[in-house]
C-alpha cells in the first residue's frame, strides 16, 4: 500500500505506566513512519523520560507530536510528580491517580479542537475509558490498545464468559480454560485480577468494559504467528477487528534508540554494554523483573544468591526503590559485586533492556513475564526463565513455557499483590533460581531444542514487521480502515 496522505491523523492516549507508554510510543512511531500524523499525549515527568525519543523524532522530521499536559496531582491529592504508576509507592493512591488521568480529558479535547489536521482516529489505552466519549465527540473511530497479547486477553474473556470456574474447588489445581489453545492450563489463584484489590477500582473496571464495547477495534502489540489462533477466536467473540502490529520494540533499529527507550538509562548501563562486549556469545543471563513491583529485600537477596550460585555470567537489574538500605547493606556485607566480578554485573535503576537483550552475549532472560518483556525476549530469540509476579503474567508464562516451549519456570505459584511485596517476602528460593538457570543453559537435547525454537520464533517476529509480514500488513489495514471513513462492516 502506498503511504497515506498526511491528513490521516492518529491520536494516541497512553496509560501513564512504563509497560503501557513505551509500546504506545513505539506504535506512534511506526504509524508516523508509514506517513500518518501522530499526536501522543503525555505529562511533564513522562515527557522527560522520553526526551531522547522526542528529540530524535523531531530531528528526523517525523510527523509526530508529543503534547505535554500538566498532571493535576495537587488537585486530586497526589504528591507532586506522581505522574507514572511506577512512582506510586502502593496501590492506595491508584484511585487518585486514575482520577488525575480523568482530568486530562478536558485539556486534551481542547488541544485536539485546535490541532491541525483534524484527528481521524484514536488509539487509546484500554484503561482510559473517557477516551471513548472523546472519540465520539470528535466523530472518529477509536481502537483499544491492550498492553498485552491476544492470548491473555482471550483467556480472561473466556474465563469471564464461561462457567469454567463454577466447578473449581481448589485455588491451586490447574484447570483448562475453554476456547484456548491445547495445553493451556492455569490455577484459579493465578488468574489476572488478583493483584489489585481496591474498592473504588470496581467502578473503573465497569467503565473500562463499557468503553471497550463502544470501540471500533482492537490494536495489539503482538504478531499473528505468536497467537495460535487466538486472534480469530477473539475477533469472533467480540465482533470487532483485532490487529496485531508488533513486536513494536523492533522499530528501534539503531543502538541509541534502543539504549534510551522509555527512560534515561542508569549510569551503570554504559559499563554493562562494554562488559557484554567482552563476554562469549550467548553466555550471559539477563535478570530484570519489570518496572513496577518492588520485591522484598529478602526475596531480592534470594535472587542475588541464586544468580551467584548458578556460576553463570549475569546482568542483574535492581530498580530504584528496591535498592534501599537493607538490600544495599546486604550487597556490601556479602561483598557481592566484588565476589562476582568478571562474571556478574549489577545495574541500579533503569536498564536499557532492549539494547541489552539485543547484545550477542545475552543467552537467556530471567523475566517476570510482563507482556513487553516477554515479547522483547522473543525478538532477541532468547529462551527465558519465567518468574511471573502479577496481572496476566502467569498466563504469559503458560504461553512461553507450555505453548511456545521456549521457557523454564522458576517455580512461582501464586501472584504477589501490588503493595504487599514486603508482606509476602520470599516466594522463590535461591536453589530454585539456580536450578532454572542450569536447565536453561543446559546443552542437553531439551536445552538445545528450546534454543532452536526460540531462534525460530525470533525470526518469525522479525518477519512480521518487515514489508509483506503480518504486522506490517496490519498497519496498512488499520490505515485503510481509517481512510475508508466511518461506515465499516463488522468482522
Ligand atoms: N524496561 C526497561 N528497563 C528496565 C525495566 C523495564 O527498559 O529497567 C522496559 C521493558 O523493556 C519493557 C517495559 O519496561 O518494555 C516493562 O513492561 P513489561 O510489560 O515487561 O512489564 P511491567 O513493567 O509493565 O510490569
């Protein structure tokens, strides 16, 4: 398809959380690179994190505008600067955070009224229900963006709309969810929805579902080959189009784009990249458990000991807020970094994850199975050690380990509720971590087959994004849909 005229203007409204914003910014860049005008709404603290990306797209003259709207912290009783979910110390502030997100509607609409060309479509995060009203007000279609794949979205839908839970008496015995690919089994305790328990949140959930029903379609960061028939099944049950346009992280082609993606990289990162250059190909385990949860120091110590005991080279990411005095004291008393010198490295703060995963020295990824991380691991053709923590991550683990067969479980059985990380303490022991690493790097037949499957999947992920690939074609379809105007047939 030829590039659309610049009058196709897509408005992106992300949820202010790293796992949601990062893929949406990538997606905006993908649509802009295909000739659409893109406007992405953000707030000052978040814009600061994306400064390099913003400057680069301006430098390249891409038709993409980042618009900063002040986040009304004070108005809703949030401390100033609490503009991203990863800054909230606990879910108690979640309702206020969503309240503040709701207050962005008016200034965004005001900005949109003045913006030229006029908007022709909106892609907004599933959690931002008011965007449905905004799209209607502007007479434009709205597509919902789930910051996860179709596999977890369909499984949640099928659990909700079947009576499969009626006969389940144990929280801990795996059962089959109807309508999912063969081999899909999960326990009741592991189902999404068990991680956040806030009274006011139910009201939000209701609004989100209503807004989802009103949307014209769904856009996902995934690719057709990964989804094992879930896209067709989901389209059928919701009666709307579902387009997979990813893995969107692959739009970051050069090293500096990968390095500064989503936040300013920690000062340890340069050193890490140089160290990786000195390591043997496919020898290093990269351990990073996402952007949101801050595990108990005792649990992190187990992770450190497990990495140490594995005898395998590693990069360990300790995020801000985790590296508090208890953990830091332990690292010092144990002379941890001194002892693992030459074999292991610690990054404190934001790791340039995609740049690290793309390094030839990385041979495995210990991940919490956040959708973006799992997908980024697949793009780098990596086998994974899976340590799900919350939300749909246990479902993603089933996809990685049982369906795709590119992962080894670390042995986490139940989710950790957000805000209760310290209360829960240790769920995974040092020896389980070391055992999973050994299994992953093993040269036995299983290990080799796992690596082969990961390599094949990585190739499919890349092909999907190339011209003629499924995701590339889906971007064309989305643009065609927008250009064809409001009268579109349902699926
Ligand atoms: N990420 C990163 N550096 C970090 C931590 C996270 O670049 O130190 C990125 C990661 O590459 C991914 C996103 O943040 O794109 C996290 O999203 P994911 O869905 O994996 O997990 P979440 O943080 O939402 O739990």
